[in-house]
C-alpha cells in the first residue's frame, strides 16, 4: 500500500506539505498542490485521515462487478442480489468490466475511496493476490467463481462435482461422444466444469475429444450457430453439455431445423435451471445453481459486516442439483 511518505518522496516535497495539500490549506502553492494531487491520483492513494472519516460513514450501497450484463447468468444473479439488498435497506450499483483489467482496477479505486460499502466480485481478469493489492482491507465478497478464500469471503457452487454428475448421466446412457461448451474457458469456474467433465470420462475409462470443446458460447444465438455447424454434415456428437440453458435452447432450435431428434440422436444438458428450460420442446435437462440461496446468504453476510458484526472469513460451497428432463 502506498503511504503518505511515498507520496512525499515521489512528489519531491516533505510529508508536512503533503498533509497540507490533503487538508486543503491555502498556503501551499498551486503548482505544488497540483504536483502532489497528480502523484496521489496516479497511485490511487487514499489519505489515512480521510479513510478514517469515510469508515465512520455508510453509503448503504453495494457494488456488483460483472464482466457483461448481456450474459443471462449475470443478469439473473444481479436480480437476486439487488432484491435481497433492497430488503435490507441497501441499493446496488452494477459495474461491467467487459473483462478489461483497467476498467476493473478503476472500480477497485472507487472502493478504496469508499464510494460504496462493499463490492461483490462475480468474475475477474485478475488473480486473488492482485485483487487484494487493489482493494486493501475493504470489504470484498466473491461469488460465482471458486476462489481459494485466503483473502476474502467466497460463496460459490461446486461446479466440478455437479458437472461430473451430469456428464456421468450422459455416459451411462451410452452417449460417449460428448461436447462441452464454455463462455470463457480460462475462468476458474469454467476450468472447474471442464475438470468435472474430464473426470467423468476418466472414471468410465473413456477419452474425450479436444475438438469437441467449444469456447465463447453463451447465448441462444451462439447455440443456434454452433448447431448449424454441427448438423450441416454428418453429426459426430451424440451428447453435449451446453454450459447454459440459453445455449441448450439454441441447439434445440437448430436441431429441429435440421431434423435432428432430441435426445435420440443428440442428448443435451443445459445449466442454471432458467425458466427457458421449461418452454422448449423437449424440455431441457439442466443443473440448479442455487443462485437464490447464494445471493441471500452473501448479501446477509455483507450487511452484517457493514453493520459491525465481527465474522471470520468464510468460504461457502453449494451443492448443485442435476435435473433430468426430456432433452437427455
């Protein structure tokens, strides 16, 4: 963390001069004030005296950091978190990063400046250690991604276990040429799902085909496009873990267009148990992500901490539920 001594050294002035700039005393020259403030801004420095004042105040606002609001999962997550926050007298503000590290760091700077009481981190382009370096001792709670929990509280689904269960379901039915869809294969969440997918194959003594791992597939349109690609020639797959119910719906739409029978020729499993899984024909086998429970628990945890309740750091992992319907 940058200190007042660092600011003084980098500005080429004394510590007392920096203190006078911070307290906005008039007998500091405009040139010196500008130089010191510029260094403070460049290093995201929040003066301790101000930080102490800010700590005594509450904004009654919780920020939510997401990569993209267009993603169906994140829009639903925000709905649950915002509703629970409202019940507890807190408002929410959503920051989209579009997976841009610079934008993400700007949000952390706002947290340092106490523009909100807490930050809910749903996805990040940075490592845990990098996040802590940017946020200091401010209140950060992670959900969705399975972080280690060494630095901040974590609420997440056991993605590996439930994906292994869904994959094993398909393999046990004789579907052995399986595809796997992810929206961002490099994220910890998608890596956990992929590990479960691979482990299910290993337990059956089967190999998976790396050519059937499809990345950056997250919407209905993506599912339709992927389906058209898969169905235009001979269908090589006999099952696919779609990664979301929206992707699964797109695949089913394309299958109908191409006279592919679901699940006889292609078995499909979605993810999230979104209502759209109930309106397709056939209805989509899917995974309940415990989103409502997770949102309630993490918001209540944040509210308690903001209100001064002392709690040790926690990591709460939820068990997903595989729901079998007619698509598999």
